[in-house]
């Protein structure tokens, strides 16, 4: 049975559960792979940066094509295909890590497959929410979805650390594959949205229209640029942080998992804050919290070069979870408010392409920074990038004016 666009279906609430299981699996793989490569296969920060770059490369390659597809086909179908690719990727990694001398190139290739599932979900989910909900229900569902993701990011990393320490990388990834399978089965229950018949267009025109609308809109344009600098800085650090924590601060696999769990705890705190009090605070204030938390995060990471205390990393990761999740929920709601539903997939993809697409570039910058200047250069680059996005946010319409609803969104 299909659902009329804009009319909420109880089945759409399944998105929260799907997000929980899919993100838990993603976090287990994200944490387990670098730990395995550093501790079991003698890798360094350069290797983990390349793995991070591979896992995030689909954000750069597939954001625009998937965005166009989300406006042409059922977003539910796109999500199902993405989770299927993620499952196949994890199964491949399980088989590969069971071999005595696994190929690094193949590991990186399969990491690309896992990232493809992430792109499909991030494009399809906002489109499904926007086409099946309105008003306060929409923001509530966005908060629920992000809260589920926060719980997954809290539970996934320490679970990955424990599983790698006790049972090995293959078992950790097997748990991840099981969670993806559950998400895939749950996604089958998502509603089919009755789509209006659209004129046939060249996919290249779809790309350009989404980018053009985003760049011209005074609320979407700053979201794009602030997110771009944030993601560059975040992945410059994320590519090397496991090696830094392990080799320089002496943290164990469980300690590293706990560090990432602090990120998830921060996300839960931020999402809970938004669910309870977010609607009573102006968007112009909410959007500034994330960028400044990011800048503080980068400063704390740099501080560990002087004060080699792992607890500083726990505080830093808590902040990078709290602030940005407030940013994410607020800006997703703004995006859904100012964008016509017929353009939402393409606009979401344009923002993802320019912002999250910077993640593999950030990991690549981290790799080059480590090779040419070691950790001090990497941390300095990240601090500069986070500083840029914190500087930008206060000089945009987001920080001074409330975003108006489009005529289509308001009806």
C-alpha cells in the first residue's frame, strides 16, 4: 500500500530502528578496521588515513547521483539497495580478515562498499521523512532518528573495542553484518510513498538544479560551506586519531572504543536536548553551538601533544558529539523547511557532496600532513579548518534570521 505525500504513516517510525542498527554496524566497522590494522597488521597513521579515505569516498562519488535517484525513484528502494551493498561489504571483509595475509587494497575497496550504504541512507531518509510528515511531527521524527544514531554511535565503538580484543576483528565485523541484516529486514516495512508523475529530465540537469538552488538560498548556502570546513577538519583528525591514541597515548582497544563512545554519549546528550527543549530556542542560536564545539574539540586534541592525558580525548569526543548533533537536527529541519519536497533529494545530495564529500579529502590531507610533518602538522591543519567554520557561522543569515518555510512546505 502506498502513502500519500505529506501524510504520516506509522511505518515511517521504523526509520529510527533502521538508523539504530545500520549506524551501530557502521560504527563497529569504522572502529574495528583501524584497530585491527594498527594492532594486528602493524599499520600506522598513514594506513588508517587511507582506510578512512576509502570508507568516505562514496560520499564524494555517489552523493549527487543518489540524490537525483531519490527524486526519481522510491527513496525506500534506494535505502534497501544501499543496505544490501553494506551487508555484502561486511561479509567480504569478514572473509578477507580470516586470511593469513589480507590485501590492503581489497580491504580499502570493501570499505568503499560500506560507505556506499551510508550515502544511500543519508540521502533516502530525509526524503522519506519530508514526504511523509509535516510540521512538529517532522522535527520530532528527525530528533528520534538522530537520537537512534547517537545511541548506535555510543554503543558501537566500545562493543567493537571489546570484540576485537576478546574475539578478533572477524567476529566484530560478523556482529556488524548481523545488525545490517536486521536493518535491511526492517527497511522492508517502510511505507511506499505515492509519487507524482514527473517529466523526464537528464540526470545532469538534476545535479545542476540541486546545486544551483542550494547556492542561491541564503540559509542553505552557509549550511553547505560551514559543513564543508567542519568535515574537512573532522576527517583530518579522524584518519590519524586511532594511531595517535594507541602509539602515543598508550590507549588499549577498549580505551579507544570508550573514546568513540564518548562521541556517542555527546550525541545522545545533544539529541535529547533538542527533543526536550530544541523547539523553544531560536534556530539562530542553535546553529552556532556545533561549529564552536568543533573548534574546541580540535583545540583539545592539539592539547594532548603537551598534556598526554587520555581523559582529554574523552572530553573532546563528548563535545564533538554534542554540538554537531544539535547542528545536524537544526539544519536538517531548516533544509526540509526551505526546500520544496520535489527538490529535497537533490538538495540533500548537493549539501552532502560539498560537505560530507570533503571527508575523503580531509582524510587525504591528514595522510599528507602526517607523512610530511607528523602529528603536529595534522593537528595544526585541523585547528585551522575548525577555526574557519567557527568564524564563518557568525557571519551568515543562519546566525541572524529565522528561516522561512517555502510555500510548498507550509501547506
